[in-house]
C-alpha cells in the first residue's frame, strides 16, 4: 500500500511504501571530474556549481569502502539497526570514467549488507549505451538503480547562459534511452535561474510531466562563494527568489508533475560559510522551506498532479 504523508509523493514515503522501513541514502564522493570542467565539453563548469556539488564533509580521496562504511555506521547510530541503504554517487559526473572503473565503484556498494540500491548522479550527455547497460545489469540482479540527470531548465537560452554545455534534446534522449532498461530516472531542476520567468519554470515542469521519468529533485537557486554565479550576483546581474516566491513556483511544478513521480527533494542547502544567498538555503532553514511549500499547496487546496489542464490531461 502506498504511504503518502505530504501533498506530494516524497522519497521518504516512496521508500516506506516499497520497503516498509526507512531507507537511508549514503552519499559518497568519487575522485572524478566532469566533461563540463575538463574541456572535453567546456571549461569552468556550470555557473552555479561549486566543487561538482560535493557536500563539504565528503572527501573523494577517502577510499570508497571507508566512505560507505562510515556513512552506514552514522545512519545506524542515528536511526537504529532496522534500516536499509542506497549508495548515492553524488558529486561531479559519476558515469564519466572507463567501464572497468565504473564497474569497480558500483560493485563496491554491493559489498555492504543492507544496501538495496544505488543512485548515480550524472549529466544527460554522459550516458552512453554501454554505461546504461552496465547499470541495467545491477537492476536485473535485483538492485534498485536510479540514474539522476541534471536538466535544470527546459529553456535552451538559460542552459547556454549557465554554461551547461548540453541541450534539452540531450536530456530527452538520455531519459528515453535509460527508460528502455529497468532503470529509474530522476531529473534535477532549479527554480529561480537568472532571467527565467514563471512561464519558463512551468515549461520545464511540463517537459518533465511529458516524459517517462520516475523522480524529480527541485532545488531553489542558491549562490555559492567562489562560483561564476557569485560574481554575477555581486555585480547585481540577477536576484534570488524570496522564500514565498520560491514556494509558489515549487507548488506550480508539483501540481503539474504526475502523482506517481517521486519528489526526491524540494529544497537545496549549502553550509552557511559557503552560502551567499538566499538565506533559506542554509541547513538550519531546510524545514522552513518544506513547511512553506506544503503551506502553499494546502492554501490552494491542491496537490501533486492536480493541475491536469497543464498537459491536456483533463478527463
Ligand atoms: S555538470 Fe554537474 S559537476 Fe559538472 S559543472 Fe555542472 S553541476 Fe558541476
């Protein structure tokens, strides 16, 4: 039976529905890079990206086995013994290596008791057939395998402006090819990108709703020290959204996404030392963002999938 405690299908509820217990993601960092940083696609990376979006407490130089076992120990101390795990390859581009290297890093997750899945963050232009086949092999053996593709926006002008160095078509192509296999696909989007309108955000949500994706991560744009976007922000080239504006747009997106799509996240945080703006993206305020998004949906009397008109799904 499906558990649903929020006006949207959260990842926590999805895991509870599927496994009957808490599933904790163990986030790891590999010593990889990204084709948008090393010159193979472009130099410098996406304008918002700091260290490949690596959480500050992770060190890619620490052996992967150590990172996983420490993450599992921490989760067991916090949530008790009766939990399961996903190993989440998060930072940089976790499909950007030769097949042998990739097999080794994904195989490492299988060595740990209680690991029921892996989650691999990557770019949509970094999903060649042989890598998707490798990942599908784990799914065929019973592991739950998610692939996370960053889209950020369905507006190609925005993608150029933020130096993504891929197009919307790369994303559509990667999703359709991944979904020919027993893989689950999660898309990342950012709300509040410079010079985007509400129509752009709605268009991005509509694109996701029209594709066979399984999950979405929705992030508010946050400006991190040391990034190109930090310089643009300091020069006054754009402003970040207020919490109210973000919550309204996030609710718009949730209302468009089909009810079966798992909403992995509706916030994004970075430690206060590195965060420039907005202040609601500090870890201390995470719950405030979650509350605000729910509050907006409740006030509107809406929920995930309730905007059926958006894609002519009116019955
Ligand atoms: S593709 Fe990902 S890792 Fe590479 S620069 Fe952009 S956000 Fe950073």
